[in-house]
DNA sequence: TAGATTGTTAATCGATTAACAATC
DNA sequence: TAGATTGTTAATCGATTAACAATC
C-alpha cells in the first residue's frame, strides 16, 4: 500500500509538531494533533494509519513510538547525501542550513561555474568548480541533486546530474526539466506561492 | 469568477515559459505550451481562459498579449512591499534575491533580534533591530511579511506582524501559525518536498 | 459500564481529463 | 472548404470529509 504524496507531505509536519511537545507527553490523540495543526481529525488518523497502525482506542498513540515511526518512514535515520549546483546566495544558504540533517539529508558540497565562488563557506562546506561535479558524484554515494542555478542553465546542469547517476532532483529554478525515466524532479516553486499571496491581497 | 489556487500557482509557470520564447514568437497555442511544460492541453486552455479569453481558434494566443495579461493578473506591475523577519542565512538570501521584483514584490528591509545581524547587506538592503519592526511597517505601505525565524519564535513574530497590519504572511518556519480572520498564511514547506524526494529514493 | 478514540466504509468535494460543438 | 484550435459541458479521478462500527 503506497502512501499518497499529499500524505507524504504532511508527515514531516506531524513529526515537527510531536517533537516540540513537552517531554512528558506520553500519549497523544489524532484529535489533539488535528486541532493544533488545524487539520481534520479523520485526515490525521488516516495519514497516521497509513504508516503506523499503532493507535489505541481511548488512549491515542504512544508519542515516542509515533515519532520513531515517522522518522523511520521519512528516512531521518539514514544519511542521504546530496550536492548543490549553483553557489549563489540561495545555494550557499541551503548549503549552510543545518535543518535538513534532521530529515537525514546531508549536503556534501556545492559546485559553481564561477571561479570566484570556489572555496569554503562559513560552515566549512566546500564549493568546487563545475568541472569537478562528475568525479565527485561518482566517488561519493550521492543520490540527490539540488539545483540553484539560473533558469537558463537549469536543463543543462540537470542533464549532467542525471548522466552521473543522480536519481532525484530538487529544483529551485523556474523551468520545467526533462529527465530520463526513473528520475524524480521536485520543483520548489517560490513564484507560485507568491502568486497565491498576491491574489489574496488583490482579491 | 474566482481563480482556483491550483490555477493561480501555474500562472507564473506559464509566464516564465512565454518570456523565454524567442522574441519573434508572435502567436502560441495552448497545445504547444502544454507539451513544453508537460501538462494537459485542456488544463492549459482552461487556466488561460480563466484569465484571458483572448484565444483564437486555429491561431492560438497572441504571445505579447498573453504575457501582458498574466503579468497584470499576477500584479507584476504593482510594487507590493514586504519585510523579512529573521536575517539568518535564508532570510538574507531572500532579501538580496532580485528575482521576486519580476513579480512585483519588493523586500524593503529585514529585522533580526540579534544586534550582530543589524547592518546593510551586500545588495544594500537594511537589516534593522526587531524593536523597529512596528514603526517601519506602519510608516511604509507594507502588506506582506516573510518569516524566516526559527520555529519556536514563529508564532510570536507572526502575531506582531498581524498586529501592525500585515495581511499576508509567507512562512518558511516549520510551524502552523494562528492568525486573525482575513490574514493569509502561505507555508513554504521545504521538509515536505524533501519527504517526497526521499520516498522516491526509498520506494 | 460509559465515553473517548481508532480505523474503515460511504459520501462529498474539487480538480483534472475526455468529449465535442463552435470558430476562424 | 478542411483542419487546427478554442472553450465548454460531462465524466473521471483523487483526496477530503462524514458516518459509524469496533475497541479499550
């Protein structure tokens, strides 16, 4: 039974909520989670059922157990290695951001075509020249590529990533990408969010 | 007739695509747009119909006219002013990013509780102390607040934003926010995208 | 036992897709 | 005219919500 992508997107929201609860919260009900997160209680129960199945009538879920289950499901325990291509402001911000480690993502290095960008960041992460991309990816267990290059270079860099074996691409570039069968592209479309905000202000 | 939020999110995607076409592309069909963006042609036609209605059978849409219509609809012409609270790496990256100007968003200043953060960025944008937030928002036409503080400060900062008249909040903090009636919160949930990527690699 | 909660089955809702008439 | 394309109406699909039996 595969988990729908809508459910998958809510799992880290539940996990964040559970982790910020007081330490002594031994049990928690779907009803309580739903009310805190402003979601439907049936939706929460259904989402949790799709990964856990350990809820008990009357008492709810064991908090620690549920956190463990969600972490397992999101792969927080594993270390999934990624590289970033495009060491502009956004690329460097993501590179130095610690928060993704919580979810098992470790960004190993960034690459940039500009010789000026090459070096080491404040957090001690390496920025390497573009020419080093293929060798680096092939000598490390890199499976995720993060794209923070300008739109007009996105397809070209994406193709290079796919060619050296990257299986999942997280793209911040506003451009639809063409990838081989089996490679997943996840678009982080900031302009889309902005459009929704704007239409609220206008309407 | 109000535009659905799914459609609204696709409008900037269409706009980006149209703007990168060769200058001499006088007309374009929904079929062509759909095939380039890997969407359904009926979906594109329906989205465009909801804002334009200027498509002509056999010839398609006037490219320049469609760009203009989309820009109007997304408010690219207006200047919507925003502030950022939280001048960490992500906050500063967004502050200095030029790309949002294209969509009519102008980030006027950032605010941070740490005295060390206060100053001026590379791009010449001001970072001010938190105490200056209310006065700044009330003396400028700020309607959008961008939240890039840690999760545990998000609600408190969000409330201050709402209190001084901000009507739309774009939050990068992994925390559900409670806002008064009429204020829109748009969550940019990076962990959710990461979860989808991870499940692809695992599954 | 009574009551709160889970998990499942059925109904609803919204968005996408298919079918087709209208038009240039 | 013939053919490509638009825009609309109906059908489908997926996700959310409501109703309810099961359980501790």
